[in-house]
């Protein structure tokens, strides 16, 4: 995929876009709290080929090759702002038939975008997303912060994020563990999701329980199915890529 920087309302975002399949949807990949386009590795290209769809992957502001965040301090509703910026990016690129594939934070942003911009989003694949804060999530965040301070995690992440690592890591850990973030919840938006939804989660996810899945699929207004994988943790597309490719392509094939 060819990479380029696109300016969206004064913010520069790094994108990789392949438009190989005429009259087919575009799968938009949304990475997690420490992720990037590079960290998705070859998964987008493989799903593109399997599902015969176009693809767009981008680094959120402050991540990967996109421009840095000005500060690590985020508002409680930062993922709604991310959904708005994604809609602006899709407008800039003139993409209006998209399937969102989001992992973790990216999964949450996919759900919010589908709720707010139903005219553009045609389906959602949410992998290990969150709709409210759980103790297991906070435990995982705290353990990651400890690893950041005591191991070479920061050095490993610099390969993908350069000198933005410290800011983005604090943005994630400090936001999620703030007192005012405990009440964050997007369940009120779920009824506005009318497009088909596939929710994928590892049964051994260290950042969320199956309540996230059950409460999501039971509250959206459109078709919804869940895919729970025994023995798999927070990143099914890395831990069980063949299973996810097959399931995602089958789901897409039902509607497109």
C-alpha cells in the first residue's frame, strides 16, 4: 500500500490506501491505544484479498507517522472526537461505503462512528472494544504502565512511534485511570447502530470481560453477531489470524 499524509482540518494523518476492487466497500482499520498502521502488519492486505474489498489504514493523531498530540491530557469523550476526525478523513478521501474494523480503542471508535454517521458506515467489525470501564481493564492498564517503567517496552514502541511514545503512553494510561473516567460509558449510543455488527473477543481477554460483547450485541438496533474464541487474549487478529480472516470475510460476504 502506498502511504501518504493527508491534512484533515489542520491535522496531518498518515494513511495507507489500496483501491483495487471496483464497486466494492473499503475496510477501514482502526488501531488500538498503542497501535499503528505498521503494527497491523500484513493483516489488512490479507483481509482485502480474502474479502475482495479495498482497504484504508491510518495512524490516529499522535501515533505512528501522523503528527504528534500537543498534550497527553485527553477529555473523557476523546473517542467521540476520534470518531468525528475519522468522519472528516473519510469526507476528505470521498469514501462513503466503508466497513470499520477496529481493535480495542479502535473498536470503540468504530462503534461510535457507526452510531453518529450511519450514512457512511455500512458495517462494523469490533474486535475487543469497550463500551464501559471495568476493573479488569484498569488492572491491565496499570500492569502495562508498570511494564513501561521497568522493561524495554518504551524502546520497542519507539520503532513505530518515534519520539511520540511517552506522550501517547501517558495519554492512554493516565486517561483510563483518572477518577472522572470511571463513569465513561457509550451504551446510550448503541441503539443508533443500525448496520450489521460482528463483535470478536478472546475469551481470555486481559482487558475486558464478555460483558462488553453481550451488552453491545443486545443493545444495537441492527443485525449483530458475536464470535468468542477460547484461549485467546486481547489481540485475536494477531493470536489467531486465520480464524479472524475467515470469520471477517464470511461476515462481509453476507452483506456485500
